[in-house]
């Protein structure tokens, strides 16, 4: 029998340093574009596709909004920060991104006030403090209700 929760957590932790979610190509107005801008905008692509692998959502997404909407349809519920546990999905406040756009951010909580999310500058996943050292506020967290 597969230990789903344990395997899911290990996959999240093993994602650190990967460039696997760096590029997502779309055809828009007849032109091929990289929706994730070579890893600059890969947070939702990373989170949604990892959840998709474990059948915790219905499809992969390029946006945080699409990821959250899909999560809500698939047994994910908001939780308070004091109830957060490893494997929960964290959404941070909107902030000015180095692209010049204001946007939120999404990643995974792994315990001990640590999270894993996309590093915009390097285009790969990294471990960091869950508030980026008090530089970014968590606005919500989601927990899957089937573990």
C-alpha cells in the first residue's frame, strides 16, 4: 500500500533545486510563449502540477487563481496559521515582483516555519522561512481534507 501523505511530503522536499517546472509553453494569438517566463513565474505551475501528480486537483495551472479554484473543488479547505501542517499550500500577499507586476505567491509548508516555493531569481524551488524573514505576509493556507 502506498503511503500517500509521506510520499507526497517527500516529493515536495525533493523538489528543492529542480528546474522541472521552469517552462510552460502556450500558443497565444498564434505565437508560442513561455507562460512561466523561464522560471520567473513558476510558483502556480509547480504547486498545481505536484498536486495533480497525487490527484489532489483536477489539472495543472499557470495561475495562482486557477490553482486555488481547482483546490477548492477538490476537498481543500482554508486553515488558520496555527492549524497549518506539513503539505499544506500557503499563499502569500501580493508584492511588487521584479518583472514590474504586483502579484501573490504560492508554495508548500514543510514544517518548522519553513516553506518551499519557486525562487523567481533562479527559476527553481528553494526552502525559505514561511514569512521570508517577516518580509512577506501569509494571507491564507489550504489543507487537503482527505489525508
